[in-house]
C-alpha cells in the first residue's frame, strides 16, 4: 500500500494563492490600464514618469548639442527657447513633483499605514493617463509657431 499523500484540492488552492501577487494575479495590457491595485498603479506611474524623464533628457541632449560649440547652430533661437522651456517644465512638473507621491505614495504608503488600498483607485488611474496627455500637449507646442 502506498503511503504517499497527495495535497487536497484546498491545499493546492492555498498554495496557488501564495504564488499569486500584484504582478501575476491578472495579465494583459487592459488589466493593467484598468487596475484598482495600488501596487500596479504605482508601477504604472513609475513607467510614465520614467518615459517623461527620458523625453526631457533627450531635450537636454539637444540643448547640449546646441551649446557644444561657440557658433553651433542646430536650431533657431526661438526653437532653443522652446526646448529649454519644455525641458524645465517636464523635469519639474511632470517628473520631479509627481514622482515621490505618485510612485512611493501609491506603492508603499498603503502598506506602511496598514490600509488595504488607496481611495478612488480609478481616479488615480485617470491621473496616470492625464500625465501622458500632458506630455502629448507639451510636445505638440514644440513644433508650433509662437507669436
Ligand atoms: C529634475 C530637474 C532637472 C533635471 C534632472 C535636469 C537634467 C539635465 C541634464 C542631465 C542636462 C544635461 C547637462 C549637460 O549636458 O551638461 C540638462 C541640461 C539643461 N537643463 Fe536641465 N534638468 C532639470 C531641470 C531643469 C530646469 C528647471 C531648467 C530651466 C528652467 C533646466 C535647464 C537646462 C538647460 C538650459 C540645460 C542645457 C545646459 C547645458 O547643457 O549646458 N533644467 N538638464
């Protein structure tokens, strides 16, 4: 007679639950974009803000190129002013200011205070989407003629 014991279905389920976490409890882009999980929202902000940092960093490189020589002109004075302004605004208002509250505030703070989740998770998601829309609008201003 075999003495081998097999885990019951309940035990299997329990084991399965232990393996489940905020990264794998649901999969697919839509589940991420519509998530109400505060850790996932924190990760989404991390990705958006990293993208903003990258775009503003590219603008910094463009400025560096312009300033790399005394008579270097890869763009007009007006364009330089626009690039300068966009770099500053993006770095400060779309990266620096929101980074700590959006990323750490969503990911870590609920755990620190023992809360199950954040209030108004869908509004929180919308905030992340607005960040993307803002970058789009700012970028749109770059190639417009200003009086
Ligand atoms: C978190 C905020 C910011 C970060 C991380 C940041 C980062 C950088 C980096 C890495 C460069 C390239 C430096 C180099 O090539 O020598 C740069 C250049 C520049 N940044 Fe920022 N920046 C920030 C905010 C601002 C603000 C608020 C302004 C102005 C309103 C600004 C104006 C400039 C200008 C004019 C340059 C070109 C200077 C040069 O390359 O010599 N930056 N920035």
